[in-house]
C-alpha cells in the first residue's frame, strides 16, 4: 500500500491540475449538458470529485478483480509506466484510485486480439463454465454474438452500476435493452471508446480565406449545425476551376470524407438507423423508410453532383488516404470527417489551426448523434464470475473515475487545443459530442444476426445510385427475421440461466 501511495503522489504531479478542477473544467460550458453540470454541483457539495454513489465504506479486502482485455488495448485501463505522458498518468491514477477506494487488486489477463480468436477464447471459457474472468473488454462489433450465447451477466441486475450517470453511454443504456436486461455498455471506463468517437474538423484558415465569418462551434451549440448548413459552407469554400476534373494536389474543396467507414456515422447523424425503438418497448425496422431514403439520396447528390465535396467510398489505400488528409493539413479543405484519435496521429503536427465539430444533424429540430466505431472496446461482466457484485462496483468506479481523470486528460493530450485553456465553447463541443454517441442495433450487433444485416450506404454513393432503398426492401424480410430471432434469444437468457 505504501508503494501505491508513493507512486500515486508522484503521478499526481504529472497530470493536469487537480481532480476536482479537471472535473469542473471538463464539464462546464453550454450545449445543454444538464446532467454533467448538475452532477458537478452535487460532487462539490459532497466534497468528492467523483459522481458515483458507491458507499464510502465499500471494501473488498484486497480481493483480485480479473480483467480479460485485448493486449493492444490494455494500456487504456492499466499501466505500470506512465512515461510522463498525460493520458498514461491519468490511467495510472484511475487504476490506483479504484484499487484504493474499493480494496481490490487488478489482475490483467491480456490476450492477443485476433478478432475471432480473441472472442472465441471468451466464449470457450463460458461454455466450459470456467470462473476465470470477471470484467471483459471486447470489440463491440463482436460482443453482440457473445451476448447471444449468454456469456455476459445482466448489468441492470447488478448491485452497483448506475446507468443514469453521465460516464455511461446513455443512448446505449436505453436502447440496447431487452425486457429490462442490458448485457454490455460503453463509456468512460476505457479510452478505446473515446479514441473511436467520430467528429468533424474545420480548418479555420480556409474559413478565413473564403471569408466565412462564422463562429462554427457556437453555431453547433445553438443547434444550427445541420446538413444543409454544412453543405452551404462547404460549397462556398471551393477553388475548383474545372468541375469535371478536381485536382486534389492543388484545388481547395469544402468537405472531404476520407474513409468509407465515415459514411455510416454521417448517415446516422442525419437520422438513419436500422432498427429504432417503437415506443412500446420493442423495435421497428426503419432502414429504408421515407426519411432514410431522403438522407441517402441527399448524400448521393452531395458527393456526385458537387465537386467541392469529395468522398472516398471505395476501399481505402495508403495513397488515397494520404492525399485526402493532406488536403486538410495543407489548408485546402474546409471540413474533414475524423475520429478523435486522428488528432493524436494524422493531424498532431498540423501547423494550422482547426476546431472540432459534431457531425451535422438533419434539421434544427433534431438532435446530434454520432458513433464510437464498432472497433471500440466495450465492457461486460462474465456470467460465470463468482464476484459479480465486486465486478459491478469496480466497473462503476472505473467509469466514474475515468470520467473525472482520463477523459479530460485525453482531451488535453489529443485534441490539439489545450483543453484546460480552451474556450467554454470548445469544452462544451467536446461534451456535446461525448454525450451524443448513438446506438444502432444494425451497426453494433450486425454480426450477431442471422446472415449479413449491413447494407452499406457508401456503395450507392460511390456508384451514384439512387436504388439503395430497393436493395433494403429486397432484404427486409431476411433482416427482420435475423433481428427478431436475436431479440427472442435475448429475451429468454435470464430464464435460461437462472
């Protein structure tokens, strides 16, 4: 324990100011983030920087809490060497805080992440009824199938997890529910979720060059960052002399979607979901409905009839990605779609300035929505664990402390602008995006359905094809049958394993 406290004191000096000030600076500002603002007040009143309601005297007497986690992502929750890096130091402080608050000891079981092989090891452990793991980190795109096997405990039935808190993905906690049961959820318990959140970047020099005298972040916070608004500004920021032959080496364009996988979150931000809550506790197939058709046709038109808007909707190559991204970094693109972690790699050394924006919404009456990519690591508890109560306390504490420490540190290190010195508008934008990460069954659980459920939105855009709705309609029966079968399976899991 003395070693822990000494290291904790040393690391404390490495991380930006104090826990309380980090929570405060990371959750202030506009954007309608009522839960975060209210929680800050409560935390300050109680004298605690953490927003959870875990009992102060909760102690598991140095019991081991067993994590199974992809080897490549272990540093998101556990590290023994901070190397002086901000996020690593925050991860270490979070780990020490969880261990000390709850009287537990981390036992990390890192497994090489070869997608099917990693997942199969978890499923094999469950099938053998092994009491080997407590908390599981699994790529969310594969976790749906593991849920269908019954391998994960119902998180809503655990003792300590509170999904009303802002450190859990609210929309996932509300929408990935069958008969009141929830089997995995993402949030601030791991950096992987943050790294994979989609956003847009706006080049402020290009905006100035084309005399776009707009406070884009305030526009978004005021609810005015819509599809048509984005399109309007994108079309204004164009220097293309020959619309039939865009030169990506010299021309300036208004919007670039450099990866085909960015097309799906863009369509979701505009309100296209595969299955949506029907208001009666169930779900309806909404892929291909009238609104979805309008959105996809709008996107087809945007990227085929407007040379100022460039989309890379074919399989990416190093060359195409490099050229597209270079247009933004060399001040020849106003807007580009990205993920948060692109700012730590692709755009880290960019000499010019940019601001972060959410993906646009369809109209001013809608709400912002985006994705954390289906490759992000989500959290679950093994049904075979004999420490489910302890695991739920650890997972809740990990998310709560991560929200206070790791999330602000991640913003500080990765999003170019110094977060602690950023404007209230910038802070509010980060929180707006963080709090609007959406959930779609078809995107996150597609591999759990019978057959292939995912009909790409980038195919028709690439082919300048308005027939997407026909393909959806032709496969609707198979899609809904696979989905209904999966939902039926989930509805009986607790009865089967009780």
